[in-house]
C-alpha cells in the first residue's frame, strides 16, 4: 500500500492536471463568446436616424462574458456541485490507495468533465457570497469583538494604521476572495493569502503543504485561517500532516509574541517619564498566536471516527486551547490559541460511533 504522503501527492498531481485540462478552451468557443452579442440590422425607415457609435466591442463583450462567469450559482446547484465534487474526490483517493487504475481513470474523467477544481471553487464562492451570508470570517470578527478587539477605524482603508492589530500578520489557507470580513483587520501587506487555484492576483497559487515556514519570526504569522480546507485533504493521515504543518507556523507565532512583549515601553519625550503600560483590556497578545478553523458540521457531528471530544483531544495534544466555538447546522467554527505545551500524542482511525448513516471523516496523527 502506498504511503499517505505518496497518496496525497498523487491525488494533488491528478487535481492539478484536471485543473490544467479544464483551463484549455477550444478556439471556436472563444469566437462564440466574443460575438455572442448580436448587432441589430437597421431598417430602411430608420436610415435617417443617427446611428449609435459602437463601443469597444471586444472589451465590452469580454466584460459581458466575465459578468456571466462571475454570476452566482443558484444555492441548490452550488450545494450539489460541492457534494458531488467531494464524493468523487473521496472515491478517487480510495482508488489511488487501492491502485485501481480503471477507477482512477473514470473518476479523473468525471472530475474533468464536471469542471474540476474550477467548478468547485465557483460553487464555493457562490456559497460564501455576502448575499447568502457565507463569509465564515464574519464569525471570527464577531469573536474579536467579544474578546475586546475593536473594529478597524476605517474598514475600507488599506492602511494598517487603522487596524488595532497593526503589528499582527495573517496567513489564510484556501482563500477565495481578498474581500472577506477579516481582511479589514489585516490590510496588505499584513496578510498572505494562499489557494491551490488562485482566483485573484493577490492570492498566491500555492499548495500549503509545500509552503515553507518563514526564515525569521519577523516574517511569520500571528493568526492562521483554515476555513473548509482540511475536509478537502483526501486522506486522514494527510489531514493530520496539515495540522502539524500549521503548528510549525504557530511555533514561530510564539516567537513573534515574545518579540512584541520584549519591546520597550513608550516614553513621554516632554517629561522623560515612562508611560503607563497598556491595560489588560487592551492587551490582545494573550489570544495569539491563533488558529481560526472551520469544518463542515457532519465531519464532527455525524462521523464514525471523529467527534467534538476527539477533535478537542487531538488539538490539545498539539498545543492548542479552545477559545471560542460555534456549531451551526452546516458548519462548525473554532478559534484556538496556541500555547505549544502539547503532549504530542498519536491518533489512529478508530470507530467511535457506529451507524450505517454516518460518514467516514477522520483525522490520523502519526
């Protein structure tokens, strides 16, 4: 049987090839799209009327095509696409583990013809649109408020001086849009946004598992957002590896916290006296480094192999403390503080809740 790392690597190679194939569009399709807006034929009676000056046809038609592509999908269709993509992905990972070449070919073709990762992302973007209340980071900003961290003075400003967290840095894994609610707290360049298939120039096209920990704490991160990403990893062992890789960044986050706490207090230059230290109400370092973590609710509420208690045990073993939690019918949200004093235990795939209608989502830590 292939090693978990080999399975994950093979899976992502297939996904990349799928994405590459879906991006190839025949020339005749471009022609149809370019001339999809018909020009009406003027009648003899209207010949005396002033003709309307045509606009820059190529630009306007491209904009029309782009608008059609970016139009949100119906919610039922979005959910159907997401579910079918996850099902095909799960079966593909099983086929790779079993070296079933026929199933691999069939499922790869299925993913390609259905639009692959690009279609999945479009459905995900539609699902997280503000009109549907799907931006999960709004939960995080609400939690910031409950922890005493005020909202930025000017959410629309790109200046980090407007944010109460101006000295903090964000790393977002699986980012679909640079306009999420949390980004107002971390304007560029105080954030790094990653995704396997970037949908925006600011989002780096990057596999997080090959994204290196920065060489110095100054370039590190204080909070990591991992929303609806872990469930996309095809194997239980691969999910455990992702959590361990996140923890490497968290270790550097601890070093950043120490650097902030060691900075000398400000002084009043006029009277040459030390200013009062920041009050505990304004001391937000105690909540960092932090991990904002989101999973589909059934991964925790209806799995044979993972429960809320088991997830808490896994996270505690890695050095995390739960600060906030919210369970909705569709999603479960967590905010963890990383203290680094974990036991470093191992967790196997063990059945906890038997039942025919439960799913097989699991996290294995080796």
